[in-house]
C-alpha cells in the first residue's frame, strides 16, 4: 500500500462540485481506501446528512481513485469510467455534515475494460454503506 495522498484530483476524472472523495489514504493493486469529510455545501447533502446517492458516488469515486492511482503508477493517463450495475446496495446510516468517512474498495475481478468491485463505507468504526459495483472504463 502507498502512503496518503491529498491531491485526489490527479486520480479521478470528477471535478467540483461533484467530488465525493478528499484524499487517497492507501492503494494496492487490488484495493484502495479514501477519506472524505462531509461538508454542508455538498450538492448531495440534505437536512445535514450526506444522502444515499452521495454514498454510492463516494464508493464509485474510490474505485475511480484506485484506477487512477494504478494508471499514474504505470505512467498512463487517468481514464473515465461509468457505473454499469450496482448490486446489494445497503445503507445503514447517513453520515452527518462535518463527519469523516473512509471508504475501501476491493477489486474482485477485471475482464478487459470491466471491473467488479466491492465497496464499504466506514463512519466512526461502523460500516454504514456497502455494495458491489460493475464499472466500465472508456478507452
């Protein structure tokens, strides 16, 4: 695993105001971990909480950061991807404004330009959201 990197925008194609990860905490060939502090002005915050679409996008952007970190490591450009399918999306709790969440994705399988990942969002030591996600990379 690599060390923490706060320059997250070099790894993901998303740009403000639609960035749902703040920093790359760690990555390896098969996993990545990001951190994100929920801010009131976030477009997916409502009534003081990051909503379900924000948690789903946070998992997807963690996967994007993983792909971007691998691309950078291999001196390749960061590619754009999109969510193909989501399975078993579970939300147990919504994180409040000013909270910090940590999200881990694990690469389960990659076939050509399609990656299958599992994602887990942790807040104060509790898993608050999880899913399986199929991501397609655009060449």
